[in-house]
């Protein structure tokens, strides 16, 4: 295996001041995070901690894993404090943290459902009841809060709980695994800020114990007095009443897995953790498995928007090339999980193709999960709609809203990476960053760009002293032609085998690099085995996938819309629409239903009529009321 | 309303000796009917009658409505005795009838489930437990047996039971309705052979009471001790626990119904019965409702194969233009029910467009339900398959196999019709018929044709004395051009407003009429709102809809097959394949998957490659093992 050569620049080292993400982070800070706190308060999610901590009386409210939503909100709010300092918010956050801390039991245990509802049944139904999953989100929140504020009030809570879990589970101790993964990446993060190797070892145990016989999940189900009861979670079971291994990626040891299966969010979190463990341990079997799983998802099971998991039945994966549009589940959380995994694959391999997938999911399948005003959410992200979808202000199972909030608040960490050899610029986002190259030289990077609406990027490289290193500029997979200049002089636009324009030279204060990525409208075709898209294509420009919505076009007309052949597609930027978007317009043809009268079948080819149509970025759909929508056209 | 001007020539007046249906009736007689008797015996269906009749000991076996399968088998075997006399079979049939008769209770009641399992709970769960539905199939069997053999042994049983039901239900008596329709058309048939007007009146009550408040079904569900129990049939209920009216067409009185809804077989049987009642009573509200329902199904909810009811969820109807191909339910019984309804609509209106639908269902969506060897069945008839479908020798719920058997055994009745004004030739099937025209003149008709493979038909008209009448020859809706000759002389090929070439003259012994219907291969397009077929067409030649199957073409190639543009389509008759079929061949193009390597999405239009493809009649698919299949191509 290749060593982990590359390290992400953390969100604390990056500022964003562009025209695309900076306004979104502002909305996230000013609208989404307050909205989500209000929802957590309104639904009893915060009170559950106060009740479990004896600060108020009352019963547990909501679903048994609701703690995790609060933790994700804490994580999002913490990142935001770093980019948008706000003393009032910091105090609000401390109040919530005080309630979380109060609910921690003397031995370190922390889960409001079990403390309030089934206190004698801890750790007896890990397969279904999400105790370890919730713990993982607590750990991630604590790490983010510590990184953003330097305070240890939540980190200490997390470490006490992690120590308890570590004292109970692992080799030579109790056998146990989370039904829903998540704690594994959290433990690696916790180890990262605390330096505690036991946390990494526990994460490794969780990753590598999974899928071995005897199944810890099946054993749990033998208990007739199992917490949560046996009847409510039948979708976790096979027909003969056993735990459904594929659903939770527990069908095989990670090293032997070759296909992305089961619940998509779980899968993404497991593969992300496995990448962390492979990076730590150098386990080549895990690394090889991850490469095979990556090929499986990107070559056969990925929506063009970066969505994964087509089926609502298991909230997850089905078969190769089975990517229906109208019924696409493509959970917001799953696209976010794909971003986590893709980022870690890049860090392992240093190759831009992983960032291509990250970028696609970020600008499309994940971003579509939140409305432009920051308070409307999609759980599912279909690629076509009959107009029966609308955005929700919250969900009973509210995993997605705080997940997209924490993603938006922390996207700084995906833009750059560093190593002894040089710097990587992975995403083109206006702002600044503080990196460190070999010999501990500090380098300030500045980016100016109108990306994703234009392919021009101006970079300033400002080392504290002249220093030699490779500046690795990602050439996006969607880009077929580009130009580069260094300090105004043309630089040969060559892409290396990792997909980067790598410029190695001695860099001086205020050196500049200019990039110009050609960004024409592309017609993207799916593999012929993707049944629903045969004869169809999607429009993509740069990283942005487009769609057609009723509100811009005659009712439902795009269901039969053809833009094939030599149809010219014009782009115009409209700064008043949908927060500022580049639109794509063209003269298309549609089947003329008028001549059909009352016929259902006719032996003559349907006539076509011409009309001008307008496409908008997919992420922006359903922001002007419910609407019919389609990504794929003829 | 228009009087019922037209009467079908019964199966007893028609013989079939052509190359298409005669071999199928032979297979039906020699393979299907013995096979189905064996299945009824093996699964305890016959024994249930013996047990209920005290002829043997033991418990009821199988599903509570299994009696109906035996009745449909008796009906099929009876028709067959008339076309294929066989003393051994007649004795076998009498044995089964003896067991049925033995199970009749002293008061006339007959249902082996209730007699053996819940004897004290008769008539308490008509919505779900199918007591009246089973009675209906008994009556239809009895009528067929009486017509075919002249024996009253089953007819008397049926009448005793019908008298009991009539004594219990109806105006001024108990309120009750069948959850699954069927008894209504059966009672009209029983009235037809017995002349008993009470049976028609009871049928009218069942047809017209349905859909009125208070709901008899909802009232039944108030009984906590309801037979069958409340939990097993939840799909009959709405979310708030009420009987699902639409599912059983009990949401509105028949006169107010405007859309075909719910379980498709039930719907077809109800509309058929309503047509019978409209013909008897002259109720114009019912007639108008039927016209509206007919428009709804034929203009918005009908597969090109004559299948109806796209959804497996309710075994029935969904929304306008919702006609998915892979998941099409299109139950064999529903196409058969559509044939029943279409036939009655023709008898009401005398218009050929009803026979067009009858013919389409007969040659395609119904016929596909049985294998060429007569012992393999489809319950569902999808229009595309990934190769995961196979034919079954029987089903737990075995409604379809004996239904297709009784259809095939009785298709003689759909070919001709008569009235005082003349004769109708609706289907082109070689054979003879004995009709009666005005002044009680007997006319022998003879047809010679290779239909459906060729459009040439030679008719001989042989009245016992010279007589004037209109010979109405159906010009099929699929036919755009035809020629006609009378006694060798060209006759003007004009179609009247009812869709017939009507030749009124004095007919003499051995007069001849020759018809030549042009039968080119047609590309049939679906309404633009049928989403799955946008950009696609189906091949049809004459009444036969075609499909592509793997066994004749490279694996799955037709999933992306294009035959559009000027592609020439050649037809050849192959008498060794699939029992003798006309094949359609052409040079198509398919997307070339080879160039895609491991890409899921590419920004270049997929290359096409040419290849010769072969289509077979849809009805003949899945007769050479499991196979991928598609009706609609690009």
C-alpha cells in the first residue's frame, strides 16, 4: 500500500469568501442552525438530555436515536463558530452542552433513550438501537467543538464515554458492533485530537470484527427481552428472522467485500472508517477492498448527481446499473457520506478522480438536500418528479437536516491538502488558506474565482520565505481543455497521472497562478445498461448537473423533451434567480400530445413541436413550490 | 338506450377447424384440462367437496375460495365436451359433479370452506370470503355443462343454491354483496337457460346496490367474530380500518362511476354484469356509465397487449397513462374479463371497436397467460422482463389457469353474432357456424383463413332458402386497407359507421365472399403521457403484438434496440417455431456497450452498432425457458 501522503487542511486553516459557498455558509449560520436548534427544542430532543440529567422532569420524547440529531447540530454550530464567530451562539451551544454533560451517567454512559426508558438494558441491542451510533455523533461533535473553540467541556464528556465503551468492547472483552456505523470514523477523529491510541484500536476492532462469524447481531436477537422489542424493526431481518447482514454491511469481513450493499449511509460511513484504518495500519487487504468497492459504486451504482442508494426499501443499494429516476431514494445523508469516503480515498491515493466524485456529490446530490433559504430539506433526492415532492422543515427521523448543516459549515476542509512534498488545491472556492510545506515553511494561499459558474481561477501563493514545493492543481474530470499561467506566463497544461497540473518550482511571495478551465455545456450519457436513461442524456456544465422544472417551462413538457442532435445550448448568468445561477437555454422539441385526442395508441409516429426550454442547476430545484422535474432528457 | 339488437352465436353453434385456434383447443382438451384436473386433485380441491359431502373424512385444504377453481375447470371441460366429445372425460366430469352435489347442504347451501371450517358463520363476511363469488362460478359451470351435454345434474344443484341465495338477499330481504364480483354475470346466464326472472332480478340487485351507503362491507367489519378474521386481508382496508371501496368498485353506485378502479378482475366482471343488466332493463344511466368507463380504460388504462391493471399492489388499476412495462401486473384473468366486457359492449352497441379490444386481448394479453404446451401459466403478463419470469404449472391462488382454459374452450361464441337484421362476422377464424336470420331461415357459414398470419378470408354463405339479410363483416381497427369480392366480383370496400363492411343482398346457397385485409407490420406509438414508452414503439401485425426475446437475439440487446427511421421489417412464416408463427426481422441498431469499458457516464453520445433482430408474437414468449423480453423498442 501507499503511505498516507496527504493531509487535509482543516476547516480552521481555511476561510471562504466566494460568491457561491460564502453566502451558503452565511445562510447556514443565520438561518439553518437557528432553525434546527428550534426544531430540536420543539421536538423534545434537547429536553431529553435535561430529563436524563435530572435538570427537568418528564418522559423521553421521540425516536430512540434522536440524541444523534442534537450532536450533529452541535457539530455544525461548532464549525460555524469558527467561520462566523458569534458570542450569543457560543453561549447557546454551551447551554446545550451543559445538558448533554448533565445526562452523562457516573460511569460515563450517555444515551437519553436508554437512561430514561430502558435503563437496565444498555448494550443489549446494538444491531438496531443505535447506542454506539449516537455515541459516534457525540464524539464528532466534541472534536469539532474542541477544534473550533479550544474548549474541553464536550470533549471531556466524549472521552469519558469513549473510555467506557473501550473498557467494555474489543478483543478479550465483550463482542459488540454498531448496527449503524459512524462511531468508527468518530473514534479516529477523537484519537486525532487526544492522541489516545485506544480509540483508534477500538475503531479498528469495530471495522474489522464486522462480518465475521458468529454474528454478534444474530446473537443479540436470541434475547426474548431485547430492548426496543423484536417486532418494530423487521426490515433488519431476513425472512427467517435472522439479522439482515447485507443491510448493515455485516455479511462479510470488510476485506472480502466487493459490492456496495445495504443501507447506503451505513455503507458510506463504514467505508470511510475502513479508509481511516487502512491509512493508520497499512492493511493492504482493506485498501484493496476499498478500491474494489469504489469501482463498484462509481462504475455501476452512482447517480449522475452523486446520489447513492436508489431504493427506499432498504434506504440503500440494489443492483448494478439499477438507477431509477422518479423513485430514486438517493438520501441526502448518503451523498454526504460519499463525500466523507471520497475525501479519505483522495487522502489515501492522492488522485483527483476521488475529488471528482466528491465535487459532484457536493454541488449536486448533497446540496439539493437543502433549500436556498436554509430551512427546507429533502431526505430523498430523486432525478425526476411528477410534482409530488416538497421540501420539509424537519423530519421525524431527522438525520439529513443537521447532516447537511455540518457539511456546509465544514466544507473548508475539502478544499486543500498538504504534505511534505507540496500543496493540493482540490476545489476551486474563493478564499484564503494557511498551509505548511516542507521545512515547516508557512504558505498563504489566496483563491479568486466565480466557480462553479466560470472556470477562471486566480491563485496567489505567498510563502513566508522562498521555498520549493509542488503546487498540485486539480484538473477536474469534467474538463477537457484548460490553460495555465504562472506569474502571467503560459504554463504547459499537462495533467499528471494523478489528475493534477503539478507545478514544482521555488515559490516566492505573491507568486500568481491563473487557470482557465473550459466549461462548455456537456451532454452526459449513461451506460447503456442504465435502463431508464437509454436514449437520454443529462446536461452538465462544470461540476453542476442541470434539470428542467415546470416553473421555467410549460407543464410537464420535458417528459418528452428532446434536445439531441445539433441543438445549440446557450448559457446566461441570472443573478436574480435562485440566488444567482447560470441557466441553460435551448430550442427543444417535444411530442405533440394535442394530435392524440383520445387515442392511447396510434400507428403513426408522434409529431414534434419546437419550443424554448430552460434548465436550472439540479441543486436548486423545488425552491419555487412543488414542480415536475427531470434531469434526463431525450 | 339502444335495444340489445345483437345476440352471440353460442359455442354450440360454432365449430373451429383453422390452423391457429383449433390446435389450441386440441391442446386445451388433451393437455390443459387433464393437467388442471390433476392439479385440483393433488391440491385437495376436489377432495374438499367429497369431505364436505361426507364421502370422505378429513379437513378442508387450501385457500377459502378454492371451490371456484374446480367450477371453472368444470366449465372448461364442459365446453370441451361439446367441441371434442370424449366419453371418458364425460364420466370424469360426472364424478366431480357428484362430489359437488354431495357437498350441497339440505337447504341448498354450497361452499366447502364454510361447511368444513366455519359452518356457523355463513354469509357474515361477503366482502372478503368469496362465498357469493364461488357460487357464481358454480352457476357458470352448471350453465356450460347443461348447454354442452343437456344434462341437468349440475344445473339442478346450481338452481337450488341460487334459490337459497335469492331467498336471503335482495330488496326487502337481507342486504349483502359479493366483495369479488362474478355472481352477477352467472345469474344472468342461469336465467338465460332456466328462464327464471328471479335470477336476473337478483343480479340487478347485486349490480345496482353496490356503492350505495350505508356500505354493506363496512357493516360486516363491525363484527369482531367475523369469519376469516380481520387481520389477514388488510389490503381490503383503508388506513383507518374501513373496507376499501375502490378496491372492490364499491366506492360509488355503478351509474356514477367514471374511472376503472381497484382490482381489475373484479372491475371487469362488474362492468360485464352491468352491461348484461343494461341490456335487460334498458337502464340508460348504467349504459352511459359503461360508455364512460370504456373510454377510460381504452383511452388511458389499457396495455397495447390488451392487458389491464398495471399494479401488483391491488392487482388492479392505478392512474391514467400509468402503464409500466417491467412491473406490469396485467393479470391473465383481467384480460379474460376484458374480453367478457368487450363482448357485451359489442352486443349492446353493435360496433366493431369493442371487438377490436376483444381481439387484441384474445390474441395477446390473455393468450400469453398459457404456454404452447398448455401446462405452463402466467398470472402476470409484463411487457418487458429482465429474464426473471417463468411459467408456473399451477398457483396457490389458481384463478388464471382454469380461466384461460374455459376461455379457449369457448371462443367459438365470440366469432359470430346474429339478429333479425343479419349476421355479424367478428373474428376471422376458420370453421363453420349455424345461424338463423329473419323469417327463421337457417344459414350455414363457412370460413377459411390463415388469420392471424394472413389477411385473406374466404366465406361461404349457405342459407337453406334464398334470403335477404345484411352480412356484417368486421373491418379490424388495425386494418387501413382491404378488398372484398362477392361471388368473385369486386365489392366496394366501404366501412360503415359501426366499423363493418355490411353487404345486404339476397343470399343464395353457396354464395361466397372473399376478403383481403392488408396486414403490414405497423409501428404503434403510445400516447406521450405513457412515460415508459416515450420515444418507443411496439411492432404489431394484424391483431398480433410482437416482442423481442433473448433466445432469438443476442443477450438483452433489445434493451437499447432502435428500429426507427427507414428500417425495413421483413416477415416470414416459420411453421417449425413456437407452433408456427410469423416472425418479423430487421436490421436494428443498439448502443455499443463495449466502448463504455468501466465508465458509468460519458460526455459522448454512445456509438451504435447494427445487427439483425427477430421479433416473435408476444403471446409466445417464455416458451423456450426464461428470457429477457421487451415489447417496446426505440
